[in-house]
């Protein structure tokens, strides 16, 4: 990857995302690196890429499996002029952008799962973890972390049933640098869409790729379980459920499962 990274740097010169690029053969977490850079005033579009992470993090304090030589672990710093209540739209637009790129490798097989997983054949191929530094009135910056399982062929124990990779699904090795270039180009396209046109088209696309809409789902968060038919995605990124008593309930965090 070290030589590939030089090619990458050239390809992203002058682009919205990646005009500033930091590559690490190994780091704790690209999100932690990006957060430090954000605090230090790094500009929008600064991208961190690592070949491996020793403390890769997922949602709900889970670990993100991050071995060397096979996958993509990357974080970009955003400084959008966005009301803080719209921050969850960032992970949603990113999910759509990633899904569209992965579609090229696995046509018609990509789905999204609330809140922001990308699935192939019901197994997770990509996870997104964003974190904002904001006060009630203003967003200072957002770090948008993306992990894509690209060429990994085997996952450790408990995640082997729920995770997959592009290599497993396509039967071939995928060059990571080309994928990163497409990823950041497409993220820039959908970011522009979000900031200039709003959330509408992003939400529409998300709903069309989601397998949950119309299904009975259960959302678990800490000790709480809510269930109902998934009917919509709210503008604040929550999943809207229609409970059996006809009430609309908003799920804003947790894990969602389709009930069969
Ligand atoms: C999830 O689905 O739980 C989110 C996983 C996010 C993983 C990525 S890999 C790059 C960035 N650095 C991290 O430590 N996490 C994110």
C-alpha cells in the first residue's frame, strides 16, 4: 500500500476530499487521528487512510476488525454549514455514496441497513462511524469514518456469520486505491447534493436500498426494545416505526432486526 498511497495522493490532488491526505501503515483509529486534526484546525476534505488499525472502533463501542493488507479504513473531516439537528444526515448520505460505489462491483446486490450499514446478501461489507464536534447552534467539524471489507477472506469467530467482503462476494481481489478514489469522488457528489439540494433525494435513494421498509422490525438500544413496521426515515436520521396500536415511534439509536 505504501507505493499505492503515492498514486492515491496524486489522484486526489485538488479534489474536495483528499486534497490533504495522511496515510499510516498502522494507527490506533483513523477517527481518533482525524478528531485530533479537526481540533487543530485541519481544513474540510482532510483525509486519513490507514492500512491497519489497532483500535478500530464501531458503533455502540464495538471493535472494528482492522487487519493489515486487505481493507479500507478511512476518515474525512467535514466542516459543513449545517444545523446540528441535521448531523445524522451525514452518515446517511455517506452510506448512499458508498453503496453506489459498491454497486459497480456487485450490481443489484447492495442494501442499506438502518442506521448506516451497507450489506451484500444480508452480510455487512461496510460500516460508518461519524462523530461531530458541535454546540447547540453550530457544527465545528464532523469526522466521517468508513470501514470497507475489501479483500479479507476470513473473519474471526463471532463476526464470520454477519460480515462479508467484496472479494468473498465477487471471487476476485479488488485494488484498494481505485476504490478509494471512486469512494471520495462519489462522497463529494452526494455531499454537494446534501448541502445544495437538501436531504430529499438522499432519503429517497436510502429508502429504495433499504430492506426494512414495510417489514416488521425490532430496534434494541441498551435495555430498551421497540418494535413495529418500519415506515420511513426521518430527517433527523431516525427510523420511524408504526406500532401495533397505530402510534408512530422514532428510533434514534440501536440495532434493528427484521422479524420473520
Ligand atoms: C460500525 O458499523 O459499527 C461502524 C464501523 C466504522 C469503522 C471505521 S474504519 C475507519 C474508521 N476508524 C474507526 O476506528 N472506525 C471507522
